[in-house]
């Protein structure tokens, strides 16, 4: 299979066409990893000197492909021995059947989804119907959702005066990376981050409209924000939340965030909780 921009783009688009799929780069520029609900189903390396793709497989089917295409399809090159039966690496220079490649990508996706818990399987169809847009702090839909977030916080936390000390840290013009989620064309959720220092991206303005809660959208936004921050070279995500916001604490803890000493501007704010996760 030729290594050219058109074929590379076709492979990328097909991976992203799987329901709920998104791109991550956890190991550097390459490989490009494609995930669904946080789990990798395919890894693609389009470099001239290492033009390969590694896909998740059912062990029996993986063995069959290796028999059909000896030396072209091998056990996952990057995997520890115990995981190798579950992954196949395809030498794309020596493999010419694009339709077969698409089939293996679909099977990789299905193999990952098959291992999801019942709740995740129920949530996936709803999440897959959403559109996620990368934008910035000037986006009008993001601004509208931030206003909804502030209104919700006023109701949960109390008077605006109690929260006024935080406004200076939530200005949209300082936020350079934003994700907005849409349902049927309507903005329903958002999340963002900005640079705290060279290693830390600070998560900001994470909000889901009540109409789309209980479908795992908060966790999905976190995963996508972390993936975007990782691509930009950050090693950690940090965040601040208020002590009364129990639902937010639960979301972050479930996603692997741990409490840390209040950082920077929040050091002397007793109602703040700060958290961190290595990405």
C-alpha cells in the first residue's frame, strides 16, 4: 500500500468514523492512537521508515490473519508477550487490500467495545451521536455554556459575591484550548484548558447541560481534553473545584485525579480543592 497523503488521510478518517472514536498521541508524535471511551483500538504510524498499523484482535482471528499474511501481519510489535495474542501489527507497505484493512479496523473497534462494562455499552450509542468541536475561548457557543455554568454555580454555591474572587481566573480570553459538544446541532457541554506551566495544563470551565447528564459525557470531555493536552506536550492536568461540588469531585476521582495542595492563585482559598493527574 502506498505511503501518500491521500491514503494516510483515508486511514485516519476511517478510524475516526467509528462511533465515538477520537485521536490521541500518548507516546509522542507517532504512533497516532485511536480510542473509544478511553481505550485504544488502533495505532497508526505513517512514517516512511515505519509504515505500520497495529490493531486490537480477538486471539483466534488474530492468529488466522497471521496465517493468511505471514511476515506481513505479525504479533503486536510494541506489546509485552502476554498481550501480543490480542494485537496484530500490519506492514502497510507489503499489504495492499484497503477493504481488508478497514475490516480489521472495524473488528479492532468491536473487540474493544465488547470488553466494556454494561453501563459503558449503554452509554456509547448516546455519546456517539454527539459532535465534538475543537475551538478557543472566543467561541460564542463556549461563552453561552460558560454563562450557564456560572448560573448553575451561583445556585449551588450561593451568592455571586462568594464566587467573585474566582472570576479573574476564568476569563475566556486566557483560555486557548476548548472543546464544545453538540447534540442535534445544539451546544450542550464544554471543557477547556490553559497553560499553567511547561508541564501542567489547567482544566477549566467543564460543564454539561442537565439534559445530557448521566450519559458519561463529563468523563468523555475529560478524556478528550487530556488527549489534546498530551498532544501539546503537557505531562499533567491540574484543576480546581469547590468543596460543595460533590458531583464534580466524584467525576474527577473516578477519572484518576488525586487531591494536591492548593496551587498558585488558590493557595489561600479554603473553599477550593485542587487535583492533578499524570496524562
